[in-house]
């Protein structure tokens, strides 16, 4: 029987191919990548990658921008990232089993989920806001209590600008490694951007993983009472960051 509405099987088929799934997962960090980079990460020849990218573009899962001679691919939007994160939860993926131990530990500790923080770092931010009564539950996601407004403003985040987005300002996003919600939405993205700009969080080269610096931990602990994220691997000493981060992208 024919059905009107979204063609779920077509989207599922696009994501279900291993090479395309690897490309999509590589773009979950929020950074745009070239076809050559995606071919390498997917383990396929450049010509094969071009065919896969064309299908993902046609299916509306990717966007592309030209800069000089290069074309840079990225996820089409946060809704694609949310879908992929949900599929990771359903897949039962465990970093310790599916990824090399060092990379898996880094990803589970702190990473980007498209444009916001995930892993234990994202969970710590979420839990401190919820446990402190700084968020209120609303039908469209989370709302900010007056104390929450003060916290975000104190961290230097442009609340008015972030709330102009058509996205929900704050919503729960189920974390695939922790199986608990971290914080997503335009304000969560603005918080991540602020942390990168201030050097509170550093990207780890060639990975979705990030590292919280000592200054970043101090800033979040002062601004957000109850924030704790001190697991091994996230401490941002000069030695640790120098070994992992390389040049921030």
C-alpha cells in the first residue's frame, strides 16, 4: 500500500551503506571536510566517494560550499546530527569495543555532537543546570530559569542572538556513549562556540574529541555551581593538550 509522507526507507538506505555511514559520522564534529578527506575516512577510492557524496547531497543529508578549488561538505543541519546520534544509541555502540581504546576514551569523555558538547563534558553541563534548577521543562524542550539566564550571560553568551534561531534554544539530546541526555539547541551551540573562542575547550586533531583546559574547567565551575568533569583524559594540562590537540581547527 502506497503511503504519503517522508520516504523513510530511502533515508535509511542512504545512511545504511557503511562508507556513507562513516562519512556522516566523520562530519558529526561540525567541521566541513573535502571529498578527499571523506574518502580517506570512509576507506574508499576518491571516485567511489564522489558517488556516495552525490547521493547524500541529493537525499538532503549533506550541504556543500565551494571555496577556491575545493568543495567542503558538512551535515545539512542539526536535525541530521540528531538523527545520527539517535541511531548510535540504537546501535548499542560502545567506544571501548568499536573504537581504538585511546580514541574511544577521548570521545566518551568529551566530544562535539555537531555544534554542541557531548560525552561526559556535555552530561556535566546538562546535569549542573538541571540539578541547580536553572532549567525548566517545557513542551518544546528546556526553558531557562532566571538563574539560568544569569549563568549564560555570565559566560559571555549572546542570549538574544542565540534565541533568534528557528531551533529550540535548549533541548535534551540522548548521548550515545553515556545513554543520558546532554544539552542541545542554539544556546548549547553558542556555549560551545564561546568555549572554543575563549580557549576553554580545545579540539583534538583529526577527531570529534575535545579537551577541557584547566582554565575552562575553572571558568565553568565558577559560573555553573555543581559542574564537575574531572575524569582522566579531560584534564587540560599543557602536556596533555600539546600531545593531542595540534592546531585547533
